[in-house]
């Protein structure tokens, strides 16, 4: 398990301490639970494929339609 150091305001720490005592859990357990809920419900953190990130660009550039299939386009490539 990784260790993460976080600075929080004094008032938030007092509330966190009270909730932890009421629930008989550690402050670390409460913070892990809260972060888990945030990450689970957040769509902005969802990983995307390259295709998902560039799908609005696909077909937006005009060019040779047979580029990947026509070997004459590769003549002289790399020289």
C-alpha cells in the first residue's frame, strides 16, 4: 500500500477526527473510503484509448484514400 501525505485545514481535521471516533475507524480508513467514492463516480478520471481521444479528428483531414494499400506512395520513402 502506498503512503500519501495530505494537508487539510484544522476545522476539517476536527470533523474527520469526530467522525472517525463515532464510526470507530481510523482517519486513514475514512479518507481511503472517501477517495474511493470520488474516483469511482468521477468520469474525468476514466482512462480512454487513443481512438476515444481522437475520434472527433477521424476523417477531418483530406488525403490519399488508398495510402495504406498502394505501394507506389512509398516509393523513395526513407531516402
